[in-house]
């Protein structure tokens, strides 16, 4: 079913690989939530179908207006509930850029994070900004699924997170790519960023 969805979605250049989608589906089906998603797409639809329909809320950040519109249209057309999709432009946080999230609308206890954005090759700091910007919104032992962990930019993100926030990382490598299961620890080690 996931392979069919991936083909039907038709975004071969930026779509997540099948192994990552399987892990997203597995985690979405069992998490008590809430869920934060960094970068929207087919994973947003999966999260809504598997978590949103059982009452788990999803907050999804997207910085590309056209992509936001495409995903939002699908959510509305198929009445996929539980997804709060936000157009969140990228902002310079001094040393890295990341989404400018709607801080006051977000819960402070995300249990699952699906991190497949922003694009590392187009964004200074790539996906690094997740923990400095929204670490205070993650609960202890939150699980972060970081896609593309075999790429140089994401490997650097993992190195920085491990050094600065003392996260634990389990790499999952497959023939078509890799992702990391990152467990976020207690807030004692979190990095601060001025909002």
C-alpha cells in the first residue's frame, strides 16, 4: 500500500523513501502524540490517516507556499483530520536558518517528530534548528525520525545534536537511503535560542 501511495504522490525528487515511510507509519499508528512534522508531504497524509483519525494531533511546518497549498488541498479533499498545517517561512536564527513556527499555538509535549525538512542543500544549518528552536516543546524521551541520515549535512546535524543535547541515535541504513531514530533526553541538556 505504501509503495502505491508513494508512486501516486508523484514527487520522486523530494519524497521520502519507502523504508522511512514504513517507520513513519509504524510510529504514527502507536504514538500517543502529539506529533510535530518538519516539512510536509506524503508523510503528512500518513500521519493524518494513522494518528489524526484516532485523535492524535499533528502540527506540520512547511515553508514553500505552493507545497503548503498542495498538501492542504489533499487534506481538505479527503477530510483528513487532526493535521494543523502551518506555512512557516524560514528564518535566520543566527548561525542557522529554520522554520519560524507559530510558538504560541504549539503544545509543549511533542512525543514524535518527523523531520524531513527543511532541505539541507538549500538551508544554512539544514535540519539542525529543530532542537535549538523547538527543543523546549519536546517531552522527555521524544522520538525524532530524521530522514536522509546518510547525507553529509544530516550526519553533521546528528553530530551537533549528540554533542549539544546528548541525544541517543540509532541509524537505520537501507539500500536506498537511511534515517535515524533519535531519542531526545531531559530538558537539562537543551540548547537555548532567543525567540
